C-alpha cells in the first residue's frame, strides 16, 4: 500500500472545496466570497442590500490590511440586529434605494470614488447614521482585528500594562550619543 503525501497547497485546495460544498441553509441566505474564503449568512436582509452594506462599511472605515471577512461580520451583526427590528429592515430598503437614486445608477455599479460621493450626499440621513454608528462599534470591537492595528487587547486581567507591554511602544527616547552630558557647575 502506498502513502499519498499531501502538501499544504493541495490540502488547502481540497479542504476549501469540501468546506465550500458543506453549507447548510435553514431559512437563511449565504453569500460566499468569490474565492470561497468566507461566507456571510443572512436571515433578514436581501443579498443585494447586504452587498451594499458590505461595500459601504469598507468605504466608511477603509483599512487595506483588513479583509472583507471582517466587514462581512459587521453586516452579519447588522442583519441580526434587523431581525428583531422591522424599522431597521425598512431603513435599509429605503437607504439602499436612496443610494441608487443619487446618480440614477445602482450604487454597486458606481466606481469607488463615485460611491464615496454618493455616500457624502446621504450622510445626514438616518440610514447612513445608523450604518455608520453600528460599523464603528462592530468593526473595532472585533478582537480579531486588534492585532492588525497593533492593539494587544485588554490588560486589566493581567495586572495592567505597566509590566505587560508598556515598554513595547517605539516612542521611548534614546539618549543622543553625540550630545555631551551637561557640565557640573557646583
């Protein structure tokens, strides 16, 4: 009997295809990334609305080092919030329609710069403020994004930062090697 040696690339490729095919739907909509690296499960919002919210959250708080999966988690949390509040569902429907009407073209078909202009046009509205307020909390409270920003997390349970990470910052001053010490005049 011969052994089959599976390298990392082959394993990830086969595991990804198996994992992607094992998606169980129970009255929910699942949106998968084009590379099948993540999926977003929705129970209330329509897929088109979720896509608008996904791109909108990235436009509101753009971080190149963060993948879309973190913004998808924000949209999933907003979907869960909408499940218990029909007012949010109506707000999203009206807000996405309003974004489409700014230039008379579906907002998702606009260039990123034009999408930003359209967002600026509706920033005073309730929809924009609701999504913005939710996104700032949901995105930055996600412990998975903290390392990307260099934040080590809470330290209170470890006795604070004094003996854990306080000196990790690069702002400590090094003495200038070329400067002579002050002369003693005494």
